[in-house]
């Protein structure tokens, strides 16, 4: 009977778990790492980006996002949308072609791979014959033209990837008709470019690497015209009226050629080297677009003078008398222009540029051509991310004030709406307002709207103005000097260079109720800031805190502190610093906490911790935690690598000495030598593999950095006796030490006059000396104590002060519960020791039930060094669920993880991207969007070349059909036929 009850209880608990917990990786925020290809569909109004890791990402209107990943671990080199369809083709650097489609499923679209294909040449042919170098998706939507390294053009029917051998264009067919006078006739080289005639889809131009261009008639299968350029070819562009062809070349020149029916070897009509007669770099791509009134827009990438500006990444835009060289801070991948009008044939409205580290969109219709703010694909790493902090459920008033401050920083952006608008965002509005704060290497803190699918930039705070740095305040990066040639203009926000590495932000803490913010940096600086809607000029005085407390025998070998400005500084509207604490020695701040109700900030470094009263600007408490034997803590982060190398050298010297000693005394003892070698290997293994393979064992108090403060925690709880609660501060160290201090706060009416005092109350030393990662106090109901001011704002119930409180100490190796105020051990949960699991990140989260609106549970969310996520119940401290999340080799990803209060989290999957995940069934943020297939084609599709034996399933829908119901039925029929056709081909390929 007991067994039956227990089994019933477990099955009920399993049902509750299913209602509370579910793991999903939901969306990637930020800019794709190492982009390698770009494409745009004017009819779908979707942007596609391929990456070196084989990912393909599609973006439309804000919130419309899709992602696919190729099975092959190969870079995406080209992406092409099939005109007027929801399919696109990718080319990888392993020479494989892949067909993708957006298919509707349960009301939303999914990006699916539906076919793959690799060109195969005749037996014995070299690989260059079929190595694809150029792809043209024909306007009929039924053909792909594939130019190869061997100079051939293969024609393939899509979406089934059937090669039409009888229509292929061989190099011999072309070379045999090249005029004898052409100097490159013997070796035309690879196919560099393929372009379709905008007014006659039967004509394409084939551009060869040596420079020759051939206009080819697809129906008649013959050359119509040879264009004998002699410079190495980079790209071609057929003008919209079909009358001219532009070619760009490796010497920085571009040429304009007249298209004629007769094959006449006339001279080039126009040739130009835009940036002078000195050697120039290649113009890698050229585009010319007409305007309804006035001259056309000419855009090209590259072409800079090699000696003077060969290191610049530029796109030149010329229109009428305006000539600008847009200067980017990273390598240009590709660009395209968006045009106005329902048929996308109007004036160019925006220039979209993909560079290696960001996406930049230029408004071409507003004077000055300003940049349009991107709602997604924002480079999170414009300066390297050093820390993150998430704040859930922001009050509306604070949200609006942050937005207002951010808007004042965005006046240089265009007022124009985001021009990429494809698809429908079907995701519900976010239930709450969430902020993600990222600290950066250059001393900035960026505020992001993390409520929905798009991580949108709201506001940027810079702390550099408080200090003297090498930056020149008069240095304007945006404008070139008057009369400069080339006429450079800096664009983009990616700027990885920091004026001073000491400015780097290490810890951030925001109180959403009071608007107070504290940030701490690499050189021991802690700033307290307040949100102000007006600009203010003020002096920020530094309060120096000596964490060594006069201990002798220690000499700091690391960096010096930052110099604080003595003169008043004008701070713009937003968060403005009013108090500064400077730790001495100026080590990295490793722990930070803010209690805005008590007006206190706690901070810790590798030397100790302190408590600062930012209302009275007084130091309340200083505690040195430095172990007398810990000299490594005095070297600072910049000398850490040196110390590792030093210990390696010492190990090798020890071995060398032992070997010399053995030889000197003629002791032929192989065992001793073997033991010495084993000792060296053990030391190396301990250093390199410790994070994964270390077993639980008692650590020596002589271990380095035992005094490093890992966590700080404020609590109103019972320390002296069980009937009087008191404010307290708790600190946990790397050596397994926990320090508790009782705080005496004066009454509110005397808070500004009387001093806050602190006295030691408790001290705990964990037996295994494992680093203390987090501390939580549980109230009489077993619930974590609410945040400061949370109860005052009626957003949390008052903690239960009648029952016993408990202290939960989370070390890297176990969760241990102590009773308060006696601090006697009550229960513990050990993490698995055999596989070396250690706690890396901890957060308290509320998990709401997916079935019952008013039921939920608090739990601890834990991330281990193995990359696994655990949820631990409170107050029973039992393991609930476990999910693999991050590869254990991804140390930086694990270190960057941050949890939300509602069971979600973020971690860096690259320097520029956050992966968002959810452990909750109720709170999930993920894209839900729909892209519908266009029913109409443009008029040029009437004149498409008919593929021999083409299936009727791929015929084009006629735009002149008036009966929409019949049209929709035909469309459904076509989609069904196409699906079965593709699936048959996919299975054949597989």
C-alpha cells in the first residue's frame, strides 16, 4: 500500500513538472557571427544572410525571423531567392547547392531544406569543371544558371535540381566564336558573373575572369555579342533599360558598354577610374539604378587608391553632384538597394550594406543620406561585452524615461521607417517590459528592450566622461574634413577599440523601483548613478577604500587606478553619476549589490569587500579577506597569463634540476625520473583540465584567490535571536567562507544625519572550501526574500517573519541549508562529483503553471560547468529537471549566462550573439510569423525560356486571371504537385 501511494505521489509530481518546466532554445539575438553571403527578395521583402558556420537566417518586418542550419559544416558562399517564390538556393564552399522553402504549418511559416544537389562532370574531368563560381536565379523561377571555375555554364531546373544537359553552355561553344583579335582568347578563365537582361529574359551575359563578356541567347543557344574587356573582371551590371552593360575591374576601373544586336567589337563607350591614376584596388561590385527625375544612382564597393587607402572598406555612392565614400569599420560582404513602388521599380530608397560586424542601412531619399536605426541585427559587440544583467517587469514610468533619454541620443538617425517589411509577425504582445543591460570594454552600459523577439537598443550610458582618458573629445568620427578626396564619411557603430582597458564594466545592478544604478569596473571603480531627465553639470568625488586594511607585506603589481576629473562634467539626460568609490588596490570588482531602500552599495574584489552609504557618501564597512599566502591576488588580471607561464617554467626547471641531480650522482633510478615527469604532467593536467575533471576534495587554504569575493547579498532576517529581525549583509568567498554582518539603520527621519553601522555577526567556513557562488535567505514559508522596494510597490507579498528563516548557501559543489539564527546545518544537496560538475551560475526564478493561472513555484535555476541546466526546488532543495544547454567546451558561453526572474536565460554563442532559452512552460519568447507566397509574377515571366520537358506543375500563374477563387485553387494544386515532386527528389538524393 505504501509503495502504491509513493508511486502515485511521484506520478503526480511528474505531472506538475510537465506543467511547470519545458526547455527550449527560442531565438538568437544580435548580429550573426562571421556572415559570408547576402540576398534580398523584393517581392517577399525578406533579407537573407548566410554564415561561415553554415547557418542561413531570414529577416523581414521586426519580429519576422527564420533560421536554418546546413548539415554540412561548410560556409555559405552565395544565397539567391527564386524570383516571385518562397524558395531560396544556397551555395556552400563544398560546392553543394541547397534548396530551402518557407512552408506554412499550423498557421506559421517554417524554413525547411527541401533538396540538395552537387554538379557532376564527365568521368575523369577535373573538379574545376563543376566548381560553381557564379549563380543566376532566372526570372522564370524555373531555372538556375551555374557558372563554373572551368568556364562552363550549366542549366538546372528547379526546384527539383534536374540538369538540362542539352541547354548547357560549354566553354568550347563560347571560345570558338571569340574574335581572333581578343588577347585573352586562349584562356577565358572562370565564370565570374551571370546577369539577365532586364527587358528580355532570353538573354544573359556571361562574364569571364579574364575580362571577356558574352551576351548569350538561351532560346537560340548562340552568342549575340562579345564584349572584349581586357582587365580582370570583378562584376557586371545590366542597366534597367537593357541598353548598357557596366563592368568593374581589378584595377579600380569600371566601363560602360553599349548593347547591340550585331556582334561589333567597338571600343568601350565609357571607362573611368574614379579614384585617380595611381594603382587602385578592385571594384568588386557595381550597381546603377535609374530615377524618375534626374540622373541615376551609381554605387560600387572598393576602388580605393591602394597605397593611401588600401585598408579602407568603402562603398561609393554617386548621384548628381553628390559623391560620398561610405567608410565602414569592417570588411564589406555585399550590398543591395531597395526601391520604391509596388513593383519595386521606383527610385532607390535605401542602401543595405552587410559588413563583417554589422548591417548598415542608408536612407537615400533624405538629405545627407543618414543611417536608419536597425530594429534587429544590432551589433551587440560594437565594444566587446564584459558582463550582463537582466531586469524583469520594468515599471512603465522608468521605461518611458529610459526611452526618452535614448531618443535624445538617436537624433542623427533617419526618421524613416525600417524599409524591410516582409512577412507578418503573429507573436502576441510581450506580457511585460524586460531590460537586458550589457557592460562593455569601453566603459559603456547598453540598455536593450528584451521583452520580445527583437533585442532593440534603447539607451547607452558612458562612464568614460568621469575619468581622464586618451580620447580626444573634439574627435568627430562621422565627418571627413572639407575638400578631402576621396570624400570619406564614417558609418556604422562597430568600434572595437577601447581608449583604456581599465574602463571595462565588470558588474551592473539596476533597481527598477528607485531608478538607481550602480556599475563597477576593471580598475576597482564603483559608480552610483541616478536617472535624471535633464542635463546636469556636476563634480564626481572619489571615495578611496583601502581593502587591505593596512596589512603589510603586500605590493600591488597590477594596473593603476583611473584618474578622476577634478572639474565639473556636463552629463546628458539619462543616468548621471553622483558618487564614486575607488577600491585600493584597484583590482577587478568581482561582486556588487545595491539596496536602494537602505541606500547602500556592497562591493567586493579579490582582496575583500566593503559597504558604502551613497546617501551620506560614507564607508560603512571594510573587510579584508586576502589570505596572507595569496600573492597571486596582488598581480592583477593583466599579469595572470604571466603567472601561468611562470608556474609552467618553474615546473620544467624542477624536472630539469632533478634530472641533472640524478646524472650528477650517477643514480640510475628510472623510477625517480618517471615520478618527476608524472608530477609535471599532473600539474599541467590540473591547470588545463581542472574545470572538467576535478573530483570533490577538501581544498587547501593556500589555494590562490581564496579571498576573492564571489557574491554579496542583503537580507532582513534573524541573526541575533529568533524574535528580532535585522538588516544584514552576507558575503561569500572563493575559499568557502561566508561572512554575515548586522546593520543598524537610523530611523527614516534621521537617515541623512545618523551613520549606518555594521558589526560582525556570523562566520561560516564550508568544510570542502568550495567557492560560494550564491547566498539566499528563505522566509517562514520557504520563499526567497523579495527584492528591495518590491513589497512597497505592491508587487510582492511581505515575507513571512513569524516562522523560522533559513540560509541557503550555494557553493560550486553543493547546496546547503542552515537554520537561522543558530546557523546549524539542516539539509544539503550534492552535485555529481564523478564527472566534475560544478555550479557556475545561479538564479532564483518563478515558474508559473501552463494549466492553472494562479499556481506556480519558486526554484533555483543552475548552470554547471558541463553546460547543463538544473532546476532545484525551494525550500526542499531537490533536483527537479536537468537539460543539456551549452557545450562544456564553450567556457565563455557558460561564463556569460544570465537568468531572468521567470525561467528564461541568455548566453553568448559568439561575441555578437545571444542565444535565448526558456525553462518555463508559461513564459516563452519565440518568433511566430507567416510569409505568404506571392500570387502574381511580373510581366517578364511571360517571355521566360521554356525548359525542354518542363513539368506543367511549374508553369507560371498568369497575372491577368480575374477569378481569384480559381486562381487560389490553381495555386493550391501547384503547391501540392510541387511538394510531392520535391519530396520524391529529396528521397532520391538521400
